[in-house]
């Protein structure tokens, strides 16, 4: 079942132009796949000096992980609209860039995130951002879904 941008905006903290995902293509308890065309928009909020650098792809992946968190929070199916759960990206590791920029990618972006481990408050994801058959970036991320845990409790107090 595909879920549109309005559904996504109702489930993650990002709204308006800062919501980078257009739709959820597919999902399961372990993974989510999302599509986006926002990398080609001139008013993309992540653009700097008229360009959208490849590192911005991590934000696309983070939003896909947030969507996945919202989806698996309701095992009976896609939850109804409601306030998004608080959470933050605690760490990224092993990120590999296979391109320099996103704004010059002609096709839509597909972001796949696979939950490798975790519990109700944290998760370890592997993610990949691609367009057609071209891999753009990949890596791993630790997500904390319960913001009450707080960044001040992490080593160095870093978000």
C-alpha cells in the first residue's frame, strides 16, 4: 500500500518544503522504501549555493527511518494521523558516497531503510539512497525514537 506525502507529513516532524519524501512505496516490519523528487526542486531547503550535496541524502534516509518508526508503531497497519513521535538521529556510521550531488540526478530518489536491530526506543538501520540502478549513498544509522532519553545522556551529549 502506497502512502502519500500528506500521510508522511502527518507522521514525521518535518512539514512543508522540509518534508523531503513524496510517498512510501512499500514497507514491512523490517524495512521501508520511499520515493522522492524533491532533490530537483530549486527551493529545496537543503540546497546551498544552488546545489544539493550528496551528504544531504542522509536527511532523506533519516526521514524514511522516521516514517518506518511511525509505521511499525501500529502493528495492525498504517496508523491514523496524529502527532509525530519525538526522536533524533543519534549517529551515522560507514557512510559511503557514490556521487557528488543530488540535484543533478535526473530520476526520482528511492530510499531504502532496513531495521537491523533495536527495541521500542532505539533502532539500528542500514540505508541506501539510489536512483534507477545507480547507488548514490549508503550507510548505517542509530535512531532514538524516545526523545525523553535525550541527547545529554549520550556520550559527549551530542545529537
